[in-house]
């Protein structure tokens, strides 16, 4: 059973930060990932600091410049059903609705979804793997059908989030609060590959919290979509997921971001596919070529090569839906 | 395996399980039992209560004051401390739905919820759907449509259906499948479950049914 801990439920961010600075603390938002990590012994904090009492971290609202601010403890259900999200950022609403199950969307929050721990079954299981301080990544030579195609380096997990690629595609920024104040990081740079930092999945320091995510004001002529393939029709992580956001003028693609999930330890930009689309008119033939380009640089492991045609097809399908 | 023994001291004196004992005295006295255990504990025994904190829960309209360890899940407290065993334990990892309860009318997994987190909120379990001995519309519909075989998943299914119909009184079949997608049925009673939800929705809309 999970070891006991001290539990506190502050009502202000300042109090949360003081608790974190004291060390040994772990944040609790919806708890849907945290409780699993505590039971599995992946996290062994001496105190759990609940965010559910901090009102200022929750909610969705438009800012003066037309940007949309989503507080870190806003639930996935709230994101999926919010009228402004659905109307202006449909790809994000789709991604939120495709996460897990209704119960988990009611409970899971934006911040928790972006900061959830890897789902690699060796990491979550009773293996002293490299990520847990051992000297081997068991997935590399083992059962790696759910592992990465890109960016693997001594550790091969994939980022489990559906929201992350949708938000990176929208050029969202992460607003981080710490005792030194606020810092703003493009969400794309919020996540770390194992080669950048072996112990941490995000740039957050132990005494910082993700307070909110801000989406740029919607651009005229822009469109977005999120698609995901999973082993069953619901309640499952993405084998591959893709978020596409693009802006066109007179049919010509002027800006585009194609961001994959389920294929790397961070949301993964398919830059070759993006380059192919820029300055061209999107049609079925171009969508198919972009699908192939999206797999450029993939390094399949022994059991996950199926993800290559899967991601090609998924990118093609997503682009065709916008053509 | 954090299965049944969330707590080390399950068996009480004389081989009576804590749960059996509580079931025999009824949940209403539980607060008093737990509190008096704390008050009566001699100094050195109080060690074992170290790490326990007071917790007030509102469950099925009734307030319970008890001592909990912060690590206890709502599922554990409902079943093992309060004797409300209608809520089932399956996977304990958010993968089966057997533990579904309502928190402020919204469905959530009790296995992934700390008991301390729902203080100040209204929890409804399957026991709370019965009013004056009358089953709710959803419960009646599950019986009428034979929407189960072994019945283990049923309380969770019923709570998911209850949450769905509160939010959406007239769901399409697709919305029913989506709304019920966080509950597995090992016996595969899915078609009957969809029919039961449809029937309950109609009964509630027709009025009179709760
Ligand atoms: C069975 C199952 C299926 C799932 N399927 C999917 C899926 O298909 N797609 C998907 O995207 N996800 C999926 N998930 C993951 C789920 O979406 C996450 O568990 C959830 O979003 C986490 O949110 P939470 O608020 O419950 O986080 P918590 O469990 O409270 O926190 C998660 C982690 O983030 C940290 N944290 C939380 N908030 C902050 C913050 N504001 N600042 C800094 N750190 C923070 C916590 O310390 C903790 O380590 C699934 C989970 C389960 C159990
Ligand atoms: S016991 Fe909670 S979801 Fe399975
Ligand atoms: S009726 Fe047996 S698990 Fe659903």
C-alpha cells in the first residue's frame, strides 16, 4: 500500500509555493495520475499539496488581447465543453474529449495532464529501470510496442498526453509561478527529452507550479483538428495522435504546425511535413505526401514499426479533413 | 499490490473484521465509534493514530466525522470505514469504473480520489439512490432490462448512468455509449446496459420517476 504522507490544502498560490519550497512535496490536482504513482511507488513524497482549494488556478477566460487563458486546475470536461474553446480552438476541444473516460475527464486537470508521469510499463512496474535510477532501459530490448519512434536516448517512453500536442500546435505558452515570480515558456519548450534531462519530463523546478496556459488569439482563416488512434474505441492512450493547426490565405497554406503524440517523449513536431505544406494549396495528394514526410527521421524499435504507417495515415487523414 | 489491505490493522479482536462489525452496528454510528476510539486510546496507543486527521464527509445527505489517514482513498473509506460496500473495488487504477460515485452530481472514480479531497462536497453512492426503500429510475431500468449478469460492475454502471442523465436528460444512443464508456462490464452486458439507460431516460422524462 502507499506510504502515508502529510496532506495540506492551501487556498493561495503563495502558500502552495511555500509548501513546495520546504521540499519533499508533490502537487495534487485531480489526483488521477498522482494516486497511481503513489501506489506504484514511483513518487514517495512526504507531503501532498492539494491545489483544489486554490480558486485562482481554475477557469477559462478571454484576455484583453483576445487570448484565451486556461487555469491549470480546469478539468478536461470543462475544456472540452467550453463554448469559446469549441468555437475558436476546435482541435483542443476534440483532444480533451478524446482523453480517457468521462470520469477521468471530470477529475483530470489541464496541469495534471501536462505534468503526468510516463506510462512505460517497465517504469510503472516493479523494474528498477534507468529512469528510476537503475542502469538499463528495459523497453529498449524488451516489449516496446508502445514506445517511441523519435528522440529516444537511453530511455524510450512516449508522452501520454492528448492535450499537449493540441496546445503545442496552437502555440500556447505555459505560465509558471515560483518564488522568483512568473516565467513564461512556449509550451513546446516546456517538455524535455531524456537526452535533455534524464529525471524530469518538464522544465518545472521542484518549487514551481504550472499556473495557466495561454492560447494566442485566434487567427482569421485558421483551422485545427486532433485525431488519435488507440487499440479500442475509448478510454485508451494514443498509439499515435496528431494535432494540426494551419492558417491559409486564398487557399494557400501560410502557417502550419503538425504535432504528434505517442511517438516521442515530448509532443513531436513533424517539421518536414510542415515545410512541405507551406506556400502550397492543400489537397489530397499533398496530404498524402505530407503524411510520408511526417515519418522522416523515425527510428522504430523491435516491436513498434507499425506506428510508422499509422502516423503517415493519421497525418494524411487529419490534413484531408482540413482540405 | 495495494489491493484490500490499504490498512495494516484489518482484523479486530476476536476475529471480527472491522467491516463486519461496522456493518452490524450500522453506518450511522461510525463517526462515534471512530471518534471514541481516538478519545479512549491511552497515550502510547495513540502512536498508531499518528498520521490520522479529522475528516468530515457528506455522503448520501448525511454528515460523517471520522479520522482518516491522508493516503486513504474515498473508495477505502466508503467500504472499509463506513461499511458502504455498494461501491465496488476492481482495478484501483482508473481502468474499470466499478468504483464510480458522484461528487456534486458528477461521476468520478473513488479509487483515484483521496477521501480528504471531497470534504466540502456532496458524495452520492449507489446506496444513496434508494429513497424510502424505492429504487431510482436508473436502478429500476437495470432490473427491467436485465442489464447485468454477475452484477459486480452494476453499481458503477448505475452511477455513471445517473450522472449521464442528470447532465443530459435525453441522450442519443451514441451519447449513451460515450457517457457509459468509463465502465467496463466483464460479462459483456453492454447492449442491455444501453437499453436500461434509454429506458431510465424515458421514465425520468415522463415524470414521476426519480
Ligand atoms: C486509465 C487511464 C487512462 C488515461 N487515458 C488518457 C488518454 O487517453 N489521454 C491522456 O491525455 N491522458 C490519459 N490519462 C491520463 C489522465 O489524463 C491524467 O491522469 C490526468 O489528466 C491528470 O490530471 P490530474 O489533475 O488528475 O493530475 P494529478 O494526478 O493530480 O497530477 C499529475 C501529476 O502532475 C503534477 N501536477 C499536477 N498539477 C500540476 C501543476 N499545476 N503544476 C505542476 N505540477 C502539477 C502532480 O504533482 C502529479 O505528479 C489516463 C489516465 C488513466 C488513469
Ligand atoms: S476500481 Fe476504480 S476504476 Fe477500477
Ligand atoms: S455484470 Fe458482470 S461485470 Fe458487468
